[in-house]
C-alpha cells in the first residue's frame, strides 16, 4: 500500500482494528471522511491481497488500536488529580526534555498533547528560543502562553 500515507493509515485504524482490515470493503472505506472512490479501491485491493495482509499482521500486530489509546488517555485524565488534566497543550522551543518526552509527561498528567496551536488549545508551553510567529498565532487564538517552569508548577 505504497500510496497510503500516515494520516490515511491513522484514519483507517481509528475505525477498524488491524485484524479487521481484511474484511472491510470499498464502500466502508469510502464512508470514512477523506477517502474517495479511487483511493478506497486501491486500499481494498491491497488489503485483500493475502501477502500484504500477512505482512501487516506479522509486523504490526503489537500496535495499539486508536480507540484503545483514546480510552487509555481518557482513563488517565479521569484518574488524574492534576489541575492540568484535560487541558490541551502544545510545546514549542527548546525544553529541558525532548518534545516526545514532554508530550509523554503531559499525557501522564492527563493533558492532551497537540502538535500545533488551534483555537481549542489551552496552553502554549514555551522553552527557549521560541519563534515570534508561534507566539503571535497563540495570542490571536486566545491561547495562554506559559513557560515550561509554569507548566511544571501547575502539574
């Protein structure tokens, strides 16, 4: 499925578990927002090819299903006593940890880590050397801008 990108893969896995993919049909794929007739036909053909499907099962059977991950995140948020639980955060600039570690830390508090600032983002958490355009964008969208130290203090 060389034409299938990461975003499309995520869309499919948001609707079906890996083990279910061999039984879905073109109409079902077309029913998912963002998939048209041509792409759905290519995906269906690839998924019904036993070699492709066996490869997926052998190499990716340990993937966590999107629905399971969302349920896990909701459970963390519900059980978290952090004031940041349920808050949507974006990290920018050079933080004391890598971006993926900061996102994991935020999620362990029950936050929802986002990759970019949107109107529903609660906090833009800034490390060092933050670009002015990102700050301006956050301010335009009404997003509260805080430092990494402030984020950690709220945790």
